[in-house]
C-alpha cells in the first residue's frame, strides 16, 4: 500500500529537527507538554510503553525512570540512528517502522504516546487501526498534535506551499522551528474522533496547549487522551 512521503526521512530535515529539539528551549514543550506527559505516564504506569513517531527519543530521555520497557518507532532512519546513539545503550528499543505497520505484536503495549506526528499522517483510519491492534485492552493513549481548530494559523507558518486536498507541503517557520520541508494534513477534529471511535479507541478528553499562542482563545496544540475499548466495555 502506498504511503505518503515523510520529509524527516531526509538527512537535511532530520538534522534540522535534531537541532531544534536538542539545542533550543521551547516554552510550550518545557512548561506545558513535558509536565502533562509526565503526569499521564505516572498515572498510567505502563509496563510496555510505545512512543509512536519518537523522533530522536526525547521522551525516553525525559521519563526513562518510569519505563520498564520503552519502544520508540519512527520511519526516519536518521532519527532512529540518533536515538540509538544517544540512548540505545541505556536499554531503550528504537526501531525503524511506520505508524501504519509497527511490526509489534497484537495486544503487546500498555500505552501509546504520539507527539506531533498525527498531522504528518495522511491515513488516520490506518493509524488508528494499528494502534487498536497493538494496544492491550484498556491500554491508554495520549496523542499530542497541532490543534485542528487553529489550522489556518498553522498553515500561515508555511511558505513555498504546495496544496492538494488536505495535504500541505512547504517550508515551515515558527519562532523555535525552521524546517526546509514539512507536511501538514489538515484533519478536522471531527475526523480524528470519527476514525478513533470507528477503531474502538475511546477518546476520553481533549485539552489545549500553547493557549497564549493560538487563535480564538484556543491553544495551538491539542492533547487527546483515551484508551482501547476492551472486553469489559
Ligand atoms: C515533529 S517530529 C516529532 C518527533 C517526536 N515525537 C517529538 O515530539 O520529539 C514528527 C516525527 O514523526 C515521524 N513520522 C512522520 N510520519 C511517520 C510515519 N508514517 N511513520 C512513522 N513515523 C512518522 C517523523 O519521522 C518524525 O520523527
């Protein structure tokens, strides 16, 4: 099955992302995202934890003390190599694979974290189906992504834009973010709910992040919390 391009699989873009995450402070990440993710991990206490679209494994570095088994999956060989060089010897597992086909066993993970990946993914149904397959019944997920209710604002950060239906490809510039190529799929909140619910992934709540940066009182980012419906539902 054909899969959309992922610019992070290119060395130049992967290196730009490595620099962005490792060399600059980020107020939304540092002050909002990391504390919320830590709180969720502490409450969930997963035995087998999957970081879906893990990049260079920054969440392993931050929250290593909570993990019994941490698995990071990403389709960028350059980012997985970086993750392995940084943290491979500390016990983390990093594999090159797709969010559509993780190569993990059925009902093998307790929790899935996926940060700033969903809007790079074209086929939400296929991603949700794979999440349902690999999660244990009642296993939790936290998807952090750009807020669909601020899509126009996000698209305004792109230049040299090529647009085809939901797909936007271009350079992206944001105060702490400069990538020479980036994709943005403009999925609506309704579509995200539709495909997750269709695949028996129950969304329990959503919350805005980056409140002071968004439009209409909404945050630029959105956290989506939920779990896989299980036998007990
Ligand atoms: C913005 S980065 C976020 C990385 C990491 N989650 C973080 O927050 O630091 C997006 C990541 O999603 C990965 N990605 C995009 N599409 C993917 C796909 N179809 N399968 C696996 N990884 C994908 C990219 O390679 C990249 O590492």
